[in-house]
C-alpha cells in the first residue's frame, strides 16, 4: 500500500489480525493483549512496554523482529535508503531494548542474532 491511506489500511488490518490472534488465545484459556505501536517512535515504544507491563505485570522476553530490507545492491542504495534501513534494523532495537530494560530484567531475542 502506498501513501498515508495505505498506511492507515495496513495498520487497521494488522490490528484486526492481532485481535484475531488475541481472541484465539483467550478462547483457549490463555491470556493475551494486542498493542499496536510504531517501534520507530519512542512514544509508541514506551506505550508498548507500559501496556505490556500493565496487562501482564511484567516483561520477561523481548523479541526484536522489526526490520527492513533494501532489495538492491549496496552500490545502487541511496544514503537515504541506507539511513532508513539502519533506523529500522538498529535504532528500533536499541529503543525497544532500552525501554524494556527500564522495567526490569529480560531475555533478549533478536532476529539478526538467530540466523
């Protein structure tokens, strides 16, 4: 999807999908919560971490799974594209990890470390 309208549609569909997963888990007797966040935004990261601790009392595990891939050669990649990829792959993980550490001990799982 492109543009702001596309982003709004993506967010709406993601939230609906997340709620379906929450419903499935709770229907089976489990506990779950869906918290939508743009992890590139510190305020959203704090809302995500605080929402998690509010819902469950603590945060035990953080899986850093947000990221971006530029599907072209490094030679063809612009500095703006590289900067955006770095932000998505590194800065978001730093923001999430720092926010999670602020609420206590955690086990960190990162998609880049698991390859």
